[in-house]
C-alpha cells in the first residue's frame, strides 16, 4: 500500500487533507479499512472512537487486529497498528461510547469532518444530531452482506440521517405466530417465544397457544364461549400460564410435546374458518413419531461437525432433540435462583437446539419444509454475514466523498450504492444526487415538531421517556416540560428530580388531547415540540403512534422519494453493539412490511426491501416497469416479469428496486400480478 | 505490488485462500528500505491470517514463468504487452486471469476466466396449480419465498488482446461507442503512454500532459489520473478481490469482463467488451 502520498492530489487539496482534523466513529469492519485509507491518502490528524473490545470473530475482516489483540480496545489497537505502517500520523484513540456526554457539541466542533463507521441506529441518530448541532459535515455509511452505501449529510444542504422515517423492527401479528404460520420464520419466532414462555421471562405479547380471539375465525360469541368451556373440560387448554403448567409437569418433554404439537394443533383445527383457504396443520403424536427411524448422523470425519449443522434431520430426530434440550434447559433453570429466568442466546447450544427442534416440528405440522440448524440460527439470530471486500469498497468511497467536501465541492457529493450485481445500466456502484432536507423532519427542521397519538390515561411518564423520547426519538437524556403556561416540569434529566412522576399517567398532569410538550436534549442541542392527540382506539399492544410516520401502512406518495432504507448495514435496531454480541456487528435487521415476510436472513432482506419499495411507490405488491432519471442522462425502462430469470437476475431486480429509494424514482405504469 | 496489489493481497488473505504468491521485482520506495515490496505492507501479510501460506518472490511476472503452477493469476500495474502475453499463457492453460490498475481517480479490473462454470442461488419459482380457486392470501401463504435452489451456469470469457482490440469505426459501432464507459478509452491512452514512456504519467512531468493532450478525450481527465490514490485502490481492490474469490468458489455470476471505477463521479460500471459471444 505504497500509494504516493502527495502525487495524486492537487496541492491545495493535499494541504487541506493534511490539515484536516477528522473523527472516525467506530473501529470495526468499515472503521479499520477507513483508517488505513485515511492515512494513505495523507490525513494526519485522526480521532477514532469505539466502545468495543476485539473479539475473535472480528479477525476475518478487521485486518488491523490479530489474535494476540483479542480482548483489547478496538480503537487503541487500531491506532497502534496504523502507526506501524504510518508512524508520522497523529491518531487519538478513545475507548468509549460516542453517546457519552463528554463528547458534546464543542467536541464535535473541532473537526473538519466526521465519518461514521457504525453498526447501530442509536449511535447513528446521535452522531447525526451532534453533527447538525455543531454544523460539521458527516459521512454516513453502512454495509450488509454484498450491499453497501455511503452518503453525505450537511446541515441545511442535504437530508439528515433522520429525514426519512426508518422502518422499525417488525413484530409479526400475534395470530400469524399463534394460529396460522405460513413461513419458516413464523415458526422460528414462535419457538423463541416458546423458549421465553417455558424458561425465560414471560411476556404477554409472546403467547404461543392458540389465539381464540383471532378475528379471522370470527365466531359467534356464544359459540366461542362454548368452545372455551369445552376445551377447559378437556383439561388441555386452561388459562394458566404456560410456565406454571410446564413446571407442574416437571418439564416432562413428552407432555410438552403432546400439548404443543398435538392438542394445541387439534384445537386449532376446530377453528375451521381458518382452514378454508389454507392447508390445515397435521397434529403429531409422540408415540407415532417414536416409531420412525432416527437419522444416522454422518460420522465420516471430524469436520462433519460443521456440516452436521447444515443437515436437515427427520421428525423423529427433532422430537428427540426437543426432548433432550427441554431436559437440559429445565436443569439450567433449576440451577438458577428463584424467580430468575434463562435468556435466549443463539450461541447457547441447548437454547439453539430447543429452537431448532421446536421450530422444525411446527414447520412439519404446518406442512413446510424443515430447515437446518444452521439456517435457523441465521434467521433466529438475524445474521447477515459481513463481507470484508464490501467494507473495503465502502471505506474507499467514504474517503472519496471526504475529498470532495475538503475541496469545497459538496455539490458534487453523492449517495453511492454498492450492488451485488450490476444494474440494468451496467452500474455496480451507483451514484445518486443528494436530497435536500425534508422540511418536516423532526430532527433537522428549524423548529422540529411532531404529533403523537396516545392514550393519556394509559401512557405513563416512564413510557413517554423510555419508549417515545429515548427509543423512538433517539434522545439520550431528555428534559420535558408541559406547555401549559406554567412550564410544569414532567421529566428532568437530573437524577432524583422527577422520578416520582415515573409511574403516573400523563392525564394525572392535566395532559389531554391537544396538549403540547417541549422535550429538550441538552447534549444534542435538540428541542422537539410534541403535539399530543388523545386516542382510545389504538390497536392492541400499540402504546403510541407518530402521526405521518407509519411506513407499514402509509407509504409516501409516488411523487416523493420512497423512504430510504439506508442499507445501514448493520442496523440492529436501536441497541449499540457490545463486546458480548460481537458477531452481530455488521448485522442488519431489516423490518418486513408485510405479514408474509421474514425479517431476517439475507434473501429475506431483499424481499422485504422490495415490498417496502413497492409500497413506497404507491403501487403496492405489483411488479412494474419504470423509468428512472439520474442527473442529466436519461434512462432505460426495464420491464420485469414474474419469472424474468434470464436477463434480470434476482440481484439485479433488487438493485433496480433499490434505486427507487433514491431520488427521482418514478413509477410509469404498474402491472399487477396478484 | 503497489497500492492495488497490496489491497488485493490483503483481501485474499482475509478471505482465506490457501496459498498466495506475491511477485515483484522492485524495491520498496518510501517504506522500510531493503525488502521487496511483497514482504512489506501494513501489517505483515502473514499476520493477517496465519492459515494462509504467503510466499514473496522477487522477479518479473512471466519471466521465470511461475505462472502455470497457479490456478489463478492476478496482475497489477503491468505493461499492456506483458498483460497480453501472460493472459495468452493463462488462457491456453485454463488458468483464471485477472488484471487491474489504478490511475489517480480512475481504476479498472479485467477478468478472463476462459470457459467459466458457476452456480447461482435462485429463488424457487412456486408452482401455482391452475384452476384452484384460491384467494390471493392463501396463494401467498403457500409460497415459501425463502426457498432457493442452486442453478448451474456457464460463461465464456475472451482474452485481453481481443477485449482491447474492439473496433469502433463504422456506423454500427456508433451507438455502442456512446454507451461504453469513457474509462475504457482512457485505459487505452494510459496503457499506450506506459508502453511508450516506460512509466506512468506524473504531475511533475509538465511535458506529460502537454504531449498527450491531443490524445486524451476529455481534458478534465488529465488532472485526475496521476499516481495511485489509496481510496481508489480500496474500491478496485475490493471488487477485484471479491471477483477472485467468486471465481475460486465458482459461486455467483462473475463480472464479465471489465469493471471501471470513476472516483470523480463515484460510479462503477461493468462492461463486456470484446468480440460478440459465440
């Protein structure tokens, strides 16, 4: 990597580069590549921050780290490794979270440029706000498998990271999970719920038994009551908690098996309306299953241990695995102190065995093809493999965008998408013009304002703080006052001042329909005005709704750019990664918009993305021909058929659809297939 | 072994190829003096992945002819003549051939995989039995979109000589001329310069730009094609590295046959140039 340091750049730019002070947020997959590119391009004042320590699973792509570094601070080791081949660089490493209040607006103001190399949305939101507050240009990036993206954010000039609503992780409708699974992911989610019901924290939203209130079953109330009564008489389905019941049987695997895969299924079959247009499930009988031969595992050599995970076993083997894992887990649970529960972890072999077995048995019951432990692990753990070369390409693009900013040519900056295969216009790397700020953005507008619908008699101050302000609006330490003319303080970020309010309802403070709250985050220098709408008819389990921000149901109008799903690689919902879950680094959880979509594995990602785009374009669920306009040159219209395998591969059509997220998307005629 | 070569080597070592031989005849410039380029680089290549056998050799590509011993060959910053010659040897011996270069903001990759077989993962097309009166909901429920199947495919590549010998005169070539990435023609100019001057253009050689300005189609290119820019090496090296891995693993369609990257526009194009496929 002996690229000349001064040769390629014009002297003015070379000087700007050597004098620039840059902040790299994250020293992981993208961060390592980025640091190397920065010093080789001639940057010499580099600050790098990462809260993580090095895990052995990082070593296959984070090339600044070696085995001897495992357990040490990423930012510190990255600095040391870079100094080995570029001793003259001036690198300052922080082993810390960028969300720490020490890194305030003043801290950000010292930089010429901030570059994100992050793996989670919470930190991305935060850095976005800090850069807006400090008015420092930010280069945002992300990768997911073979896909990647780089974009530039500049206050008042471009969209900010939060200008377009980002889809939140989708939970599946309860009745799909409990009554009518149609895809493997539904069974995997059910199995994870079941784990929690039996061994973990019980959660009323994670019920696994048949849902008698399924609106689709649409019984007469009287009939329903009769059925409920009948089933109680059977003694099979009682309204006691699943855990209590399981305990009372001493976690007897055969009894559990019989309840879950025979009695509950038989019960579902009595809800005959569900099965008029669906293939009905087939109950499993333990004794019948035991008559089957067991799979004989390949024992040819040692390496088959890896391959074994990729084999799909038969029903008998999964029944045995179920039984074995129930026994192991109940022992683990018994070892715990009273009241403590197990936590599901894809890397705990018995927990993973349990989910593999239970999910597969349910898939079999519902007539789906079973899946290997490997596949289930990747779906259950939301794993998309991180690919080193994708990070390398994206890190290169980040520096190129940085050079444009340093030359004062921010108008030439682009959002650049990396595709897996070239799109129909032969582009593998697709530059797209940056969008101007969304005037209604609740972050970067001059007076950010938002309307939230909730039930003031039900929502507590704590819910407002944790779920609405922190989780939804990504504040770190909010202060809230009621705009009631008196300026009543509802929440204070100072410890010990307003904790007494936590469990009181909003209505206790005179908050009602039309009330306005002012929420401030001092650190982010961010003030948000919240208009409250009182509503008693929110859907079950929905605590609040942000008006105009329900991408699942209301897509933007076709003339607007569809909501941009930054393939922010690695958007694992809201939680920053920690060293305890390192292989989730560079992992994406893509939500699914549609009942029938899994949110997890890579292929599922493309589907959910497609569906979203279809909705975003206002021609829901339809394949279509479309035109796209990019900068000055005009483009080709590609029409896709349902089976357009020959010329347009899956990847191409995906990348093509991804283009819709970009500016200038336009639907020209929709051809519906369903 | 320069910026691009080092990037590709790093990516291949991280990907875990079994063995990698680095070949170069030059001394390190600007870095630690004494070693060959192959043994330098951040950090020592062997540290990246102890499972990969990395050998560094001194010498010119093709001279000692180590080429036929390797199943894949990847060249960087070679003259057009050596690239064409080594490609011919590889093409004859069924060796997968790659080459690439970075000139300032511009970079390219070329692949000649000969007759290349690979598998591609395709979603299974769900058969919907006709005549069954199913609601769309039930139809969708039965479809299992996560199901995929592996499809075997083949691609025929052409040698570099043919890819560089495409004729652009004549009316039938005009539409193709408009659609082709300008970087292809820039590559011709730069390779020609390399052959004639025995080096790459450099910004301090004032005469370089003057002499060539008649040849270069767009004058703005002049200011963006000097030296190897590290971020451009990262982009081209990433794509090239991934292509080598793809060819080795025979999974997923390879880029046939050029990849051009324009760092000024941030655009990457895949072009198939050469005689029309048979």
